[in-house]
């Protein structure tokens, strides 16, 4: 386009230059011809004057023989005037074809003046004078004829030159008219062509730019544009492709950060750091909303102080001030959920600057579970220490205790004792047996054996446990309980899948629950054993009784070691049961209410981890 415009401009310049040169040349030629016409007109006057001078001299010749003859002085003056006029005619510019005639005319004038002079020389000789007058008059007549011929030729030449000058003027006028009318039209057409090509190409580029601006980053110019616009369109398409790649990269990067932001387990807050709105929550992830019981939109309408307890909120401005000064915050504070629940939060926060504005980036972690885990770990360590001490103590006590028991039994069998003394001895032996049972349970809790997993039918193990419980009720130890007349109800799901478990430990777990139920159930009560499929990949076992039930405090502490509601209980039976269930990667829960009985529910997985299957 640029080259075409330059070429068009050069053509216009050349056209106007050539036209101007032609007009200048024509103007010069017309001026020259007009000058020649003026010169010819001047020659016409000179030749007319010459003709008059010749006629005057001719008149002088005719009057020379009359009384009215011209005196010699006047005749001489007339001759000189004729000679001057003749020289003037000769000195004028003439064309080459006229020069011979002009030269001949000058010669004729000279000859004529000589002959006329002789007329006045021979005034005394009338005959000679008459011949001289006739000869001079004849020469003058010829001279007049020659002058008239020159006048006619000059007039024709003037007419021709005037005609040619008019033609040149007409051509120059037409050319000027063309330059004034046609050339502007050509220029306008040329300009319209270029403007149309420019505007159409420009419109395509502007339209493509508008589409890019509207978000159509994949838009490219498909049509071919002329000249430099084609190069510009190619560059635009390359820019659009590059822009799309860059935007895709930015979007991918934003999505990665968004995924990191949204998928983080910790609560993430972006908080206003300065101004009157300092502390206002600008952004929060879903974990923050879930942690505090709000929606993300609700969090954005709050200040971070709104999530603190009163004591923590009072210190929030000071924490923000320190972070704005460049210090990082690592603290353990308390937050409050939407429902009012207070929980501990570990906060790590620091200064964040975006586009010259200061914000606070905070990561909050709910450490409730961690604290509970640490407490449980501490308790486990304490229990492990107690277990070790208990195991050592039980080992040290076991042998002397066995000796005491044997000694009491020997004395009771060999001595002659009164009934009261026998009762005392029997009570001592019973207490020793109770101490042995307590030591046995303590050792079982401290050194719980790892389960040996095998594929078992849970319903069959429950049947065996119920049968064992019935047999125990018939033993002397449970003589008083066996007389209650309890009823065992079985609600076992026949479609229950076989599970991986330790058969002996499962029987021990269920037997412990059955014995507890038997002791808690009044005379004529019922004990129900239920099995059913649980949530995906699990089965459930429930042991319920119609006993006196427990309050909330007892339910919360029932699995703690050494906690018991029985007058002579050790408090280790349910603790051992819970540990055995957990070793099977299961869960045990209790539901009870005073006067409504108690139900223990065990959830066991059908499959076990490989390392648990092969301990």
C-alpha cells in the first residue's frame, strides 16, 4: 500500500510536471508568436508608411514639371524619409523566406531614389528630364507593387500566426481545463480507491481487535488483506495466538493456585491490612468456611475479629500492627464457630502486598484433633508406663499370692474349724481369687496379644460366645446371676459376609459384653444380639440389654481403664474390649439411658490391611 501510494503520488507529480512544462512551453511559444505578430503589425505600419513615402515622392515626380513642383529641399527631405523608412523595414526581424524580398525592396528603394534624384538634376533638359521622370515613375510603380505584395504576404503571415497562436491558446486552455477538472477527478478516484482499501482493511483490523477485547482470544483474521495490511494481519494473528497461549498459561497458573487455595486442608484468609477496614476478610477458602461453620460469602462479610473469642479479638489490632511492620505471626489462639463452639487454632500469618496495597495472608489450622491426639498419646504413654509397672507388680505378686491361696486351702482342709472360721477362710480364698482375676485382667490390658486374622463366620462366633455365657451362668461363680432367668434373643443376619478377624478375640469381646449385660439386667430381662451389614465394607454387631442403663457421664467414661460402675469391678473389661476392637480396625460405641437399658454397637471391616493380615 505504501509503495502504491508513493507510485501514485509520483505519477501525479509527473503528470502535473509534464502538464506544467507543456503549458509553460506553449505559453512561451504563444508569447513568441504574439511578439512576432506585433512585429509584423509594426512592419505593416512601416510598410504603410513606406508606401505613403513612395507615393509622396511619386507625387513630387509628377508635379516636378508643373508650376506646383516641390522644391529641391522638400524633395530631398522626402527621399531621406523614404530611405529611413526603408532601412527601418530592412532592420526589422524577418523570417528567412521574406529576407530576399526585403533585400530586393531595399535595393528597389535605393534605385528609385537615385532615379528620382536625376529628375531634379536634369531640370534644364526637358526631354531628358521627361525620360528620367518616366523612368523614376516606372521604378516607383514597381516599388509600390513590391511594397503592396509585401503587405499582402505580411498580412497572410500575420493571419497564419494568429491562427496558430489561437490553436496553441486553445490547446493550452483545454489542457488547463483538463488539469483543473479531469485531473482532480482522477485524483479523487485514486484517493477513493486508496481510502476504500485502507478503510476496509482498517475496519477488519478494528473488528478483530474488538473481538479480542470482548474476550474471543482465539479470533484470527481469516480474509486476506492487501499490501502492508496483510503483513499487519499476519502479525495480528500471531499476536492473537501468542496472547491466547499466554492467557491459557495465566489461567492454568490461576487454576493451580485456586486449586491449591481451595483444596488446602488449612483455613486460608486474605485480610485487609490497613485503613478503616483493617481486619476485614477479603477472601477465604472452603476449608475456612467448613472450619468455622459459615459459607465463603458469609466469611467475606465479616472481620477476622468476628471469628475470635473476646480475649483474642482484643489482641487482633496489635497482631495486625506487628505484621504490617514486617513481623510474622505464629500463635495459638481461640476461634469461635458460627454455633458458638470455641476451638483452638494455630495461626501462621504474614504481610502480603498486592498492587501496592497491604494485606494479611493467614493460615489457620484447627488443632483440636491434634490436641486430643497429644492428650491420647500422653494418656497412652502413661497407661503404657502403668501397664509396665502393673505387669512387673503382677509378676511379683502372683507367686506369693498363689502360695497364700494354697496355704489357705491346705489349712482349711486339714484343720478342724468351726463354721464361722471356715466362712472366714472361704472369704480369704475368694478375695485371693479376685486379686488373681484382677491381675490377670491387668496383664491382658497391658500386654494385649496381636490378633491372628483368618476368615471367620461372625454369626457362628456369636453363637459360641452365647453358649459360653450360658455355661458360665451355671458355674458356682455366677450362681446368683444364673438364677435370674434371663432370655437371650438372636437377630442374626444370615446373609452376613465372612470377615477377616481373630476368632478367639472376637469371642472374648462378645463374651465381655454379654457378661456385662447379664450383670446389668434384672431378673426376667432380655439380652439381644444383632448382626447386620454396616456401611460399605463393614458389618455391625449390637449387644443390647434391658438393664438399668447409664447416665451421660458414665457413657463418656465407660471405656476408660479402671473406671467401673460395679461395686467389685476392676474397670478393665471394657477397656480391653475396646483395645481388641481397635486392633481389628473397628469401632465400638455405647448408647444408654437410665431405666432404658444399654446397647453396645461394634463396627468391623470385612477386609483388613495386608500388614494386619500377616502380623
